[in-house]
């Protein structure tokens, strides 16, 4: 028996569509968009009035960390995808698994199976090296065969140039995505925050920008030499922006991604030793943040990711030096971006969530077109969201800026014919 959903009075976000930014009605039949237009006649089994809300193609987060299997008290696959859906994401790509680590086909197959039929779909990323230690290539082809979507070693210091070259060549030959976070181990030993005035004031060891740019330079030279694509994950410095821009102008197939906190916050926010802002990439200076923001608007930056890395109170609420890395940001990525960029430039930055993030990770973006899968995100730019404990879906403790009120609110998501309100249930 056919099932249909009639969506009324939603404002369309679909740059390039003839009805972009206009109020539309949508008819979904058996999980596909059957009709879209203005003032359609109602004919659905279900009726959704979306007056005052936008509708866009479903959002994609290209990188985060889920500690299950292994440490479900920090985050489970269920809570991870719940947080994603509350944040407006229909698809999330994550390094999932801490013990065992996702460096083999059995873990990838398990995560892929568990990641289906959740409130958002979790797609597994495989570790590029064994245990993510950067010493030996992991079972890349085997993991890809069972559903690994891309490969990286996460927010760890870069492996050797030799191993990165092999990974670039091997993944390129198989049509797979390899991502690298550029950070030099020897130049960042024991560093905790950005190297600048703030780290000197707080008495913490710093992570210099050259620790990032020297490895990014190596990656760019390797990509040019081997004629391979490059996905640079976690850019944080103004100098890195210029390097990516120059590489693109020279014709290199390079894409860069930035974590949402690097667009939203700076190292000065750590002045009170807020361990929830101890993250990699490190929060850098206002100059760096401004350069990253402009790079998004100029199209130099190709993707923005949540960098969601959940931790428990025992791992975080300790002396700053010993606190674990990472912040839980998945539910608040959109409001942070809206506060940073505003509604006027939404055609640029929101396009990252709907399209460019998917392209960065090598996936096919969702779209709003007759005959396409009905995978939508509904949101408001006029309402607000408060960062509140217990309401963000995640069970992680390390949510930064608790109590802050941000612009924008997620109304809900639809995956095929299933509409879900964005609330912690």
C-alpha cells in the first residue's frame, strides 16, 4: 500500500532551483519526492505544516569520533546518531570504535550494520594505519569492501611522509578517499593549546602554526608529485588557508575542511582553563579564525565538520594538562555557523552542509528533485537554541559553552517517509 506525506508551507533552500527561497509544498510518496511547487493540493496520508521553517536536502557531517564499540559510557552509536539528528544531520561519517579500533573489516562491518536505521545514518570511516599509530597501512581495501567510506587516522599527528605517499597512491588507485590532519609530532610535543600570547599567560605548552603548515606543505608536494587528490582535514591557521588557495590556483586536486569550533572560538576562550575547549585542531588566534571564516565565504574551504569527540567527566574534568582532547559539538554545529556567518550569506555556508561536505567525503549529496529520495532537514533561522545539559542527544559530558543561547533551531529531519522531531527522546 502506498504511503504519502504532504509537507506544507516550507521555505525552500536549494540554490540553483527555480523555487529557491520561496515557500513551497512537497509531496512525498513511498520515500521519494513526488511533487514540489507552490500551493499544491493536499493529498498525503500524513500532513506536516512547516510554516516558518526552511527545508533543505539532508545535511552531512564528514567527520567525527564515536567511541563505540569499546567505550559506550562516553557515547553509543544510538546516542551519536540521536545527537546528529537533533543537530539536523541525516548522515554522519565517523571513526567509530575505540576497543577494538576501526582498522579492520570486522569492526567496519559491525559499525555499518549498527549505523543503519538510526535517527541519522552513521557511515564508518576506517583508520588508514594499524591502530591509527601511523606506522603500517591498515587493511584499506578489505574495509572498503564492507562499507568503509573513507580513511584517516583522525586528529593524530601525521604519519611519516612515506606512509602518507603510499596511502595517497593506494587509495587513489582504488578510487577511495584518504584524509590527513596535518600536524608534525616533533614540533608539537606536549603542546596543549595554540602557541601565542594566551599559552604564555596560562603557562601551557603551545602548538605552533608551523607544526601544521610544514606537514600541509609535505602533503601538497606529495599530491602534486603523485598526481593524486588531497583531502586536508582540520585546517586551523591563516597560513594554511593561503597554501590551500595557492594549490588550487596551481591546479591541484585539493580540498580543505575546517572544524566548526575553529570558526566559532579562539584560544582566548580558554582563559579560564575550560577543558572542553582543549581540542585538536587547537583553537588559534582571532587572525586565524578570521582567515578561516573568509576562506569559507570565498570557497577556499570546501567543508566544515563537527569534529564531535565525546568524553566522560572522568576523562575531562581534571587538570587541563591531563584532560582528554575533544568536544561534543554535533548538536550545535548549525547554530554556531549561523551565529558566525548570519542568514545573509547562507547560500554559501549552508551549501557546505547540504552538498560540499558530502563531496569532500566522496559521497553523493542529497538533493531536492522530483524522483529523488526524500531526505530533508527542516530548520529555523529566527528561533534560538540554548546549549543545555541533557537536551542535545549525546551522552557526552564535554559540551562547550554550556548555557549559551545561539541563533537558529532544528525543527526535524525526514529520511524517506519518516519524519522525526529534533528532540531528545
